[in-house]
C-alpha cells in the first residue's frame, strides 16, 4: 500500500477525520469518522467485520449488536464496494487477532453509527482476482484502478511527473504549453487531423510532437523549455505504442551534444531513483551508431547480455569455400556469434538454423569446437589456417558454438541482430533484473526510404549534421548527424538532436531531402523566417514518458501505465471512442463520409 505518500491532513474535514490506512495505536480511545469502500465483509460469531478501503489502505471496522444493535442490523445488507461512512471508537484488536499483513493491523473500530453513501451492483470481476481479462479491465477501468497494484502504478506515475518538474525547474527550465490544434510537423508518422469549421475545407493536425514550437521558443529567447506533453501519431499499434502518448519534451539554447546529454542524464537518474529507490550510476555508456549496428545489429542494442557479432570476413579473403568466396566477391560480410558454455544438441542447432530462415536468412552455419578441433558439415571446406585464425579471432574453447552468416552486410547485421535476441532469450542470457541504459550517438543524418525512393531525414529535417551542411559532398550514407537516442534494455526511450539554426542551412537541408523550395516555404515558412531573425544555436530531446515508466515499473505493456489507454484497434473501451457523429455536425464541418461505413 501507499501510506508513505498520504499525508494526514483530513482533520476537520466534513466526511472523514482520517484516511483508513493511517489509523494507528495513537488513535486508540478517540472517536473517528472514516469513509471508504467495503473491500471485504465477514460475519463471525454474531459480529460483522468490514475491511474499509480508501487510497491509503485498509482498516478493519466491526459491527457488534452490543455496541449498536441498529448499526449491526443494517450492516447485514452491506455488500462489496458499497461506499460507507462509519463513526466509532478506535481500540486495540484483542490479543491473537492482530493482522501483521497490513499497517493498521493492530487496531480496529467498533461502529457506533454509519451511513451508506452509495451502493454497488454485482461486480464484473473481483478486485482481488488475478488475471482478469484486459478488455474487462479497460471497460471498467475505475474498478480496475481500485486494485492496489494498479493504483500504485498511477501514484508512481504522479511521482514521476513531480520528479521531472522538480529536476527541470531546478535546472533553469520553464514550462510551456504548445498548441494541439496545429499544422502537421513531420516526424515520419501519419497525422490525426481535425476539420476546421470556421475555415471549411481546411484541417488542423494534432501534433506528433511540439518540435517546431519548442524551436520557436528558443528563438523567442526562453533559453530552456520543457513540457510534459501529449503527442499524437496515427500508427499501427503494438504493445509499446499508443496513438496518444506522453513525452517529456526538452529544448535548450546555446548547447552542443554533450550539454544536452549531460542534462538529460541527470533527469533520467532522478526519475530512476524516484521510482526504484536506488541511484543510477552515471555517466551512461555511449556507443556510436555504427558500432551498435556492426556488433549488435540494432540501433537500440539490449546490453543486458553480451553475445556480440564478430566480423571474420578478412579471415576468408583467400578461401576455397564457395559460400564465403561469393559473399566476399559481392562485397558482403561474414560474421559470427559465439555461444559459450551451453550444451547444444543437433536438434538445437537445427532449430537455430530454422529460426534464422524464418527471419529471412539465406542460411546459417554452425561450427562447434571440441577436443578434436572444429566440427561442422562445412569444416571440410576450410583450410587449417582459416580454422586456426577463427579459433584465435573468436577465442573459441571446447564446447563453444559459433553461428556464422555470410551475406550483404546490412542483411547480416539485421538478421544476426535479431538472432542474437533469440539466443539471449532461449538460453536465458538476459539479466532480467538489470537496467542497461545506453546513449547511441553519431547517427547518420539521412537514410534511404525504399517507399519514397529518396533519402529522408533519419531523425527529422531540423537535425544538424556534424560539420557544415554546405560542405556536403554527395555521400548520403556517410554524413553524420548531431543526434542521439537513449536506449534502455533494447528499447528506445528518448531521442533528440542539435538543430540547424541558420536559415540558409535549413534550406540546404530541405534541398538535400528533395523538398522543393516553394514546398518548404509553404510548410515551414514560419520557421525559416524565424531562423533569419537571430536564432540561437539550440538542441533538445524528448523522452517517451510512458515507456520509461513501463520499463522502470517492470510492466509489459504501455497500456498498464496509461490511465485510459486505447486498444490495439485504437478504441477506448471505457468511453466507446471513436464513434459516429450526427449528420448535423458533419454538415457544419462540410465533411461527407464516402464509401462504406464500418
Ligand atoms: N521531436 C522529436 C521526437 O518527438 C524529439 C526531438 O528531436 O527533440 O522524436
């Protein structure tokens, strides 16, 4: 229970004197009025016992015919989750009947009078039942929230807001709100749009993030901005995604990468300590994007276990083994992952091969080291030198298995990266109780979009390159950004960048992204104009607040930390949104529904 955060400030209030969970031996002899819900009711030897519950915890009240025959009789009708107000004297529980499981377990109250303030229909699920169906929990979220564990999550969430505000305001940040009815800002996802009645035929977009507004605030001279803000992205939903989610959004003036990272690290450490009750060791490790991709096949590596990919391409430069030779001739890569200290059966090895095939691999080679050297269907094709070099390069000991893939570099990285996660889970290598934070830095500025058939901004188009954008010589893949992501246990929990702050540079960036100048002005004219009026160097970051909470509280779904989340289909089971709207409203908006309505 959460008595630590409930302050006893109720004396003199009309409907109660104290929270249930705060009644203690100090109250013995005093007459108190308490209000709350009936959690459990038991009839025993002529007495009726009720566990009265409020946000602070549980307190036992007793109805006895000797103290108040009238109250005792009325109490016979009480049911679960009725809301009652009771008055009576607090006393010690008789010896042997104390309950050491709850903080109020030494005391109880004999009721002199009480009032039923509200009744409760039969419950769709029992509050102390585990494994309640999630749809039912979301439909009756208010009942779900009365469960102590769920309640605790949202009180922790409230604490995290406070820690965030305290940290940032004490570091010179000012809190702002930015518009929800706005123009679309490209963050790469689909916008939610809102039709404008007053300007018919035009639409607002709900913000995917306050990116441009926070930059404008820096140009407005506010120096340090933050906002705990809802963002909206119309994406297909997964367990860790919601159409509306909360970001801790940060922007600072006159900073470079290390300044933003340092400041944000302090915030993460404060939230970590607030929620987990222990300090976080900083500085957080940093890794270049290229290393993350080459060794872990991911821009958000899970470092709760090792198992890096090792490049062994150079060992096979002169190889006679056809698969490796072809890979090298085609400019590809050969990489291995060494699994140590596990006894793998032939079946395990076959399953591993199958798994990578399901992931899209052309093939996976395994080699086992034992007393007689390397064992594998392919070793006969390898020279002694190659075998020796592999043993040395990969540090192979007896019993070790190395899995090798040879293909296009990006494909090897991608599939081996996913295969690494599979091995980590399958062989219990992931240290589940650990929190491994990592900054991934030195991202590429651009990435190729197969869908758009052009280079797009990897972070967003306002991100500054490392070096001068005017010096760009045409190698999109090699140009690096002043961008950084914060990763926790393989999940991206924050990301940001230093921004372009000169108008000519921003225009150049749009040009490199094949955005026509007139389109750039149409969409971002206000930013371009502002950049021409003394914009300071600035940069920032946004944290996914829900994701951080989910992870630090050890929960599996982002829905568990959002009071009123949407389902995978984007619906709210409590309110029934989204819903149809009356024709009159559609007419006012001059919106017509075409095609089949679902
Ligand atoms: N607006 C960015 C995002 O939502 C974060 C940032 O660059 O500060 O990902």
